[in-house]
C-alpha cells in the first residue's frame, strides 16, 4: 500500500461520501500510523504549557516598544494587546471544546471558512511556531555567552545543542516533555516575582516618562514622547507579553477530557500572563527609568544594575532569563510540531510528515522544523528579524481564528458547545478588530519582515492551490468534522 493510496483523498477540497469495503480499514491503518498519545496532559501541564509559550517575552523584547511609543504608548499598547489576547483565548476555548483536535486554530478555521481558510490559518500558525524557536535559540546563545557558561560563545554550536537536546526530550514522549517544560517555566515565573519585589524596592515614578519628547509628533508629550502613532507602533511589542498562548489547543488530542480541561487551562494561563505583564513592565521601567531599559538586551538585569555593577539578585535574574528562554523554546517547538502534524495528516502538507513513532511522537514533524530552525539561526543570526516575521504570521492567524468563532456562532448556533465564550461574538469581534490593527502595525515596525512572511505565504498558497487541495484526507479529524457539518447542512436544506 502506497502513502498516496492508504486513505481516501478528498478531491477539490470537498469531502465525499465514504466508500465501503476496504477503504474503512485503510483509513484506520492510516490514522494508526499517525496517532498521538492520548490523555498525557491534565490542567496543570496545559496551564504550564500556555505560560511557557510566552514567559521569555517577559524577560526581553517588550522593552523595545519603549523606543517606539514611550512608557505611555507601550502601556496603552500592552493594555490593548492584553485585551485582544484575553478575548481571543475565551473565543478559542469555546472552539477547542467543540473541535478538540491537534489542528487547533487550523481546525477551527477549516470548519468555519473551508479548506482555503484552514490552510491560510494553519500556514500562519506554522510561520509563527517555526520561526520563533529559531529566534529564541539565538537569544539563548547570547545569554550563554553573557553568563560565560562553559566558556561558550553565541554561535551555531549552541544553537545546534538547543535543538538536539530539546528535540530529544520531545521525541522521548509528550508527558516527559510537558513535565520538563512545567519545571523550567515554574523557575522562570518565580524569578519574575522575585525580580518584581527587588525592583519595586527601587521604584521611582519620575523615571517612567524620562524619554525625550519628539515635538514634531502629533499628540506628543512626556507620557507619549512619540505621539499617538507611537501607541500603534508599540502594538507588536505589547504582544510579547502574550505571544504564543493561543497554542494551547494544539495539545487537544493529548489532553485528558479536552472539552473541559482546555478552556480551564487557557483561562488560568492568560490570567497568570496578565499579572506577570503588569508586574514586569512597571517594575522594570520604574526601577531605573524607561530610557535606561528601552534598548537593553536584558532589561530586567539593566533595571537591577543602576551603576552597571552585578549584584546577587541581577545574576540570579540573568540565569532565570535563560530558564525562561528555554521554556519558551521548548514549548514553541512542541506547538510547531503539532501544527505541522495536523496539516500533514489531513493532506495539506506531504503526508509522511505526520507519521508518529512507537512513543507516539510526530518525529518528522519535530525534526524537519528543527532542522529548518537551526539552519535559519546559523545562517542569519538575526533573532529580532525572525521574531518579527513570526509576529506577522501570528496576527494573520489571530484574525482568521476569531473570525472563525464569529462565523460558527452565526452559521451553526445550535452546535453543541460544552464551553461558551462570555460575551459571544462581541468578545471575538473585539479580538478580530485588534488583530487587524496589530497586523497593520507590523509594517510600522519591520516592513521587510512583513514582506518576507508574505513571500512565504505566496509559495505555500501556490503549493496548496496547484497540488495539495486536490489530495486532502477525508479520514483526518478536521476533515471529518467539516464533512459532518456539510452533511447536516444538506439535510437541513432538504
């Protein structure tokens, strides 16, 4: 039996009626070779996963938004992006309870917007979760060098070590991987709380608005030194406090009772992240002043070293920052592998990429993005640019996922929903509007990165338009959900 014939394809992107006879056994065999380990993750591990995706953003990156909007501009941007993520998380929690599959956002969009919408969403998510680990491996290298660990300098050997060591843990098993992630994340979160206590002891409100004012900027002042446009330009940096939490539904098929567990874990994760964002932002800017930390590669350490002298606390936070980077790197690798797995299993990408090992790990879904990420990190060494590309992909996926919630609420109001989003489509509508604003804001920060992401999109869409959309797999869970919806709609019309 060949890879192309082991399951029935969906020609033209529209599932047909399942044939009888040997096709059912072929479908079962196809899915058995692509099975994840069910029941491996409970509420605590999933909450840890949601925080792990993001926690490195508290240690660095967000502070560059001070150079775009000043304290006031970044504060407003962070509040709006926090609102966007909170609304989106509640919308995704509903969708995850309805469609608990490894496809996550792609599966939601597939049901609501059809094969094209599913592919567009899945590709955007894949861009985010493949580029972000590559960028973070570079930041890990910078931390290793700054801490003088083992005499290593930032370069390809460190990047390779990151991918080899942490991919090996993922290949060992999802339970082991998530437990490792939880431990490292807990260290990073505790260190942020310790940092906040130490930094607030030095808090001086007069330093919050110490960035020089651009008198030519419209609406500029001490709190908005770059004017009202500075708020918009700071959107992508406000996202760094939350970027990645939307990846929790990708663990659906490895979760105990996903319809109940996923919404609960996502709500706890976003609550933890909101608290950490407020504490980190205020403590870092207030301890030493916005101007001093706006361009620091390690803003928390800079906030604790007003005279440039290392203290016991600043060194502890430096090591904890490395733990935060490891937690985010590790969890983002997981998310990318599951998105690639789901798209491949359904035929949107080459099917062999969704094969799983005896330990139920999608080994090619881990190894291929890992090799690509390492290659990009080693070849460019430009982590900031890769993160900007990842942010562009993320904002596209946010718009499409929240739109999917709106469409399904309107088109399928009677769809069983174990969990319902507070506020309904008003909540997802707020997230959708802010996601579009954030998408446009990426062009204000790094236009070249946005066009790189668009170029990747064009290539991917060409592949889908001319090849893979004619070879979708009807037996894949996301396609079966869509087929069921189509059949029910047909019966209703009759």
